[in-house]
């Protein structure tokens, strides 16, 4: 992973963050430039024309005129990245849009689990706990974990469970003891008070007591159950410090590390695909081997780093596509294909 | 063949009448659209009365009733007269107005209902805003009985709408958009019906979109309450699926509902529970629509397509021609106390009958 690579040499990456971020932004920022050899332009709301009233589409057109190769976008509104991706003819990576999706987070979570367990996710039970209603990480993980064969539970008070979640193949629990029973992986989510309009839980004290992860609640999970958190953590709100810092159980630091790897891999995959001449772009559809439907594509080649598809192993093309408006939120655009 | 024929000539075609062979076409009265938003005054870049009238004429609509939520709000006689004068200058079709139910549509104090009624306001509404306070609604209904005028509600409980931008449910959850529960509509209608029973008056629920609300209104009608309602074409032509991929052009208020609700709306039109179809014509510019879904404005245009979208459901058998014409013309005329809506001996000279 620390091997220097030059796949981004001569390429321009624009980080466009309409919302604050530490982890995601840094891992799209310094590392690609340093390790993949690309030029990175960082733009954030405070310094751009957005503050001056420019619309998202105008910003997109302006940036598009600079001919970047990749745009990495985070926005507070669901679907904003999708809208922007329709207006530019470069690759767009969704670095989180509103309460919709955060695909690279799900990819890095899957990679973290795989590396720790040394196996795939088939048959694992994953409990996603906490503020699911306001969480894009939860939605992306629900999609990805299910694709990779894990069973997903959502554990939260009813006010933090969005309507119709059960129709996304998720088992819903409102009680930590039942929700965590015999689970392999526990993903804690931050209580996103900044997105909340009004009161969803009575108090932090009550929330921690009922839904905060501590050793007591952890007892019902499998003895080797692993703990994850996408960060930033609120210690003493959704997770006890000693659990978060437990080096045997907590994958939280490893998640940040894998974040860099996954984001580098995404950039590499996208720009590699761009090298191809117009009209003959190689596209790898990595198939979900369990799915009968040949069109049911597993849209994330990075989720199975040790087990690439046959086509990929044969070296048929090097790019991959996220599909237009696909749930991974990774949009590939051909040159001029606006 | 003339659909309206049986009523006009109950016995037989009299000998001394010119018989016009319409070759399968339908002769109907001009349509009356009881819910139109224009941008005049205040937002002329969206729509002027002239462009609204042209759109109406193009769609076979010969009478429109404009909402008061312009800038400034039509909550006093001078503004009402301004709109009437501007419309008269255009002169293409017949234009009427509602007036604001509360001053500046703030939902607090009643506007001058008596004076506005005298000046020609056909009803009182806060436009796209619900009259949220039960006390204000009670007084409006009660006071309006003096004039026999109509109180028109946007039936949604604002607190339940909250930050919602589309119908609550699986689609909203998948899109990561805040949802509006369908119950927000029926709860407001149920509350208002209780107030109607208490205070009297004439109540009109504008844009009924859910099965539950239609059921409640059917029951209230059976109980003899003075309640009427309308819906808009998008609520029987589209369902919440239209906003997937964040298509803001299908973002409307109240939001597009489930497929079951869409079918209920059609059934409600067929059995007459829903009295009228209003286009809910709400012109928007690209700048207010080409935005992230949360930020985009509600509303679609509808004057030009009101008839076509309705006729689609005549052709596919969901409605009969007479049911459609009743909802587009006869019932709006009756509810608003307007002439028209029927083909009678004296109506031959009225513009736009086709």
C-alpha cells in the first residue's frame, strides 16, 4: 500500500467539499497527490463562490471548464452529487451526499472487515446501531453488506429508524440486547445532532444508557465481535471510551487507514479507465456471483480485493463503472460524455 | 354523436334544428381551472396573467381562478382589483381570484373577508400554506357563513411535514430524503371537518391525494357536511416513483403519493367523492428546479395539459367522458358559483365551448 504509484501523474483531482469532513477529505487530499502522483485542488464552501450565491450547477460548469479528471464531492443535500455528475464530463466520486449515500465509507468498512477476518462477509451478522435516519453511512453499508452476503440488523430507537427500512432487507430492533445478540460486527453511528430538526431522543444521558455501546451491552454479542465506527466518535454518547479503544475488538483506527487505501483504489480505478480511447472504453462489470440475474452487477471491484472476477484477472480492461445514478454513487463519464 | 346530447334534446332532434354532424367529437363546456398560481404581481418572470391566460386558452380552459399567494399577497381589495383589471386587459379568458384567508397568509388574523367577497373574491385560502391554527380555521369558517363564501384549505399538518420533501416510505429512505407521512393530510381534513360541523360554513380541501382523506371526505359528504374537494392531474397520473433519481420537476406539494393512493384518487373522481380536477398550475423557472432535491421549489405547470392528462384516463377506461367533464367544468362552476360548466340554451355565445 505504501508502494509509490504513478497512475495519477498528470491528472487533476478536485476535492469539492460543501460540508465539513476530516477523514474523507484528508484521504482524498494528501495521499493521492503524494502516492499516486496527481495534482489536487481543494475547494470548500468557505472559499468558493457558493457563499456568494452561485448554484451547484454553475459551480459544476465552472469546474468542468477546468477539465479535471476526477471530482470528489461532498454535499449536505441528498442527490446533489448525482445532479453535479450529470453536468460534468469527468469522473465523479460521491464522498457523501446528505442522508443518501457514502459509498467509499462502505467500501472501506467491508475491506476492514475482510482484512481483520481474513475472509469474506458471507454469513456474518452485522448490527448497525444508532442514528440510522440521518446516516448515509448506514444506507451505503446496508446495500454493500447485503450484496456481500452478510445479514444486516438495524438497532435504534424508532424515532431514528427511517420509514420503510425493513423493505431494504434489514432486520429492525429497538432494543440493544436483542439487536446485538450473537452479532459478528457492530457498527456504531454518531448521533447527528446537526442534521436533526427537533428532538429525536430525550437526552444524551438516556440515549447512552439505552443505546450507547459499553461492555455490558457487548456481552450478548459473539465473544469475538468486532466494533466499528465511521467517525467522528462522540465518546460517552454512542460509545464508551474503553470499548472504542479496545485494541482487540475495535477496528476504528484500522477503518481510517483503510479509508486511504480504498480512496486511492477508487481514484486509480477511475483514471485507469479514462486512458482508453473514446468509444472503446474498457468497462469491467464485476458480477455478484451469487446473483442469478446477469445484470445484477456488483458495482464495487474494490470490495473483494483478494478475489477479482475472472474477467479482471484475465486483464480485460482496467476500468469499471458505477452505472448512471447507481447506488454506489460512483459515476463514470466517458470523455465528452456529458 | 354528442355526449351532452341526451340532456339537451331529451326527446328527439326537433325538425327545425340544424343538425351538425360532429363525427364522434365531444362538445363540452369550457374548462374551469379552480387553482392556478400566476406570478403577477411580484413574480412576472415566472408567469404573467397574459401568459397564464394564453396557456389556459391553449389547454381549453376558459375560466381560471388565481391563488392569492403573489407578492404582495392578495389580501386587500386594491390588490384584488389590480388582478381583475390586469386580467381584463388581457381579455382572453375569464379570470377570477381567491383572496388570502389570513393577512399576508400568515395564518394569524383574518383578512377582510366581507370586503373582499364583495369585490369578487371567489373564496379564501392561504394558497400553498395550510391554515394551521384550529382557532383561526374555526373563526374563518364561522365568519364566512355570513357571506356563504368558500374556505379553501391546503390540507397538511405543517408540523408533520417538517423538513419533509417527498412521501414517507421506502423510496424516500432509499433516496435519503426526509419524508412526509400520508397521515398529515387526513389529520388536517379530519380536524377541519370537526370544525365545520361546529361552526358551519363551506369547506373545500384543495388537492386531496390519499386514500384515507378520500374516505373521510366521502363519509363527511354522506353526513351532509358542506365539504368539497379537488385533486390535480399529477396525483392521478404519477406516483412517488416519479421523483426517483431526484427528479425535481416532479417535486410538488403535497408530494406525489404511493401507487395505491394514486388509484384511490382515480376511484374518488369516478365516484364523485372528489368533485373537481384543478391543474394546480405552478410555474417555476429552471433556477428554482435545477437544484438539489431539498432545495428545489415545489410545483409543476398544468394549464396546457389539464385536459390531455385527464382524457388519458377517459381513453384507458378509468373515467367516463361525463365524469371527466363534470370534474373539469360542471362541479368547479357549481362550487364557485360561476356561470358555465354546462351547455344550455343561453350559453351558446360563451367563449371556448368546443
